[in-house]
C-alpha cells in the first residue's frame, strides 16, 4: 500500500490514479450524504445553513493539507463557492422575504385613516416577522468563529439598528422598547 506522500510525488506511481479516484468517489459520497441529511430538515433555511456549515468545515479542514492538495485548489475553490451559494440562499430565504411585507399595495386609497391603519398593520407584521426570524436564528449554533461572525453579526447589527430606529419613534400603540424599561412615549 502506498502512502499519500508516495502517491503525490509523481504521476507515474502505480496505484496513484485509483487512489485519487477513490478519494474523489468518497468526497462525492460525503456530498450526497450531506444533501440527503439537509433534506431531513423541515425548515428550508435550516437546510441551507446545514449545508453551508458542513461545506465550510470540509473546506477549512482540507485546505493546506496533503488530502486537500490531492483534491486540488480548483476543487477546494468550488467547495468554498458552494458554501457561499448556500449562505446567500439562506440569507435570501429568511431575511430576503421580509421587505415584501412592506409593499405599498392598497395604501393609495381615498381615505387617509384607512391607509394609515394599513401602514401600521404592515409595520407591525414586518416588525413581528423580523423579531421571529431573529429569535429563531439567534439560537442557531455555528461553532466556527469565522463562519459565525460572517453569518450572524450582520443580522444582529441590522436587527438592533432596526429596533432602535423604529422603537425610538413615536408610535400610537405604545410599543415596548426591549432596550429600555419604559414604553415608548406617545
């Protein structure tokens, strides 16, 4: 049996191509298993987060290793691009749907009071949707520090600035500001 060092030293080594083919087949099998496991998640966003996290772990632990060198930089870059793809889909499927809650349809009616009530309802639904998404995703555990910062920090900052900006305005319904102990002033 040849070691990784022996098989990576030259193209003419006997068994090199079958060894590399076996590695490729194993990596394909891991990829298919990850896709299958991700489909077990009922939540589409969680499924994409699962794939993003696992592809990141594969990339991180193979880059700069002998096995990573055998797979090649192209394969590693493609794996990293898939991670970015699932990260983008995860973000779009969760937070990207929220702006639709603020559409202007029906606001241009002749009655000003009706339009104002509609705007208040939409803002309320939007705020609740943001809170629900934030609460749901803030409990996700992403162990890798770099990936955690990349995926969680922008949401945390956006959520906090949204809440501070909108809860410090004067609402007629006395919405409670979670960053203060008293209700917002009318």
